[in-house]
């Protein structure tokens, strides 16, 4: 990664500000994506990276775009009870959200 300051990390992806643009760089691969003018665009090494690396970069870019619009990604399951109340069950992958909602 360049001399730009890392603003945050999510998994293996580091984000750094470069003027108006945000560079997303995968720590284990030489691959980047950019959040530029409201869009996520492919950067250096993206096309040659593994599917998992491209997924990490694209997912992080989508999360950034949601946050820029005042929205958030929630890993969750939902259920509605007999009285019409909705329940959001948030948690880590594999912790049983879908099983509990079922």
C-alpha cells in the first residue's frame, strides 16, 4: 500500500483516503478497488486476483457505498410473530440465526 494513511480495515481489506477517492487494498494479494465518484471501480491487480479476493474487495466497496448513503449492511435473519411484530436476528456467520428464525 502507498504512503497514504490506512483509515480502517475490514477483514483482509485496508482502506486509505486519496483525495476524494478511497483505495481498497487486499492485504494478502496485490489487488485494489477504488470508491470513486460514487462507484466501485476495479484497480491494479483486481482482474487477475482470485475470486475470493475480488469478492472481499467488491463487498467492502458495497459496504462503503451503503455507509456513504446513510445505510448499513446487517448480517441477519428476520421473523414475524403472530402479533405482527418483526424480529431481526443479527450475528456472525454460522451462529444459528436462520435455524432460530425457522
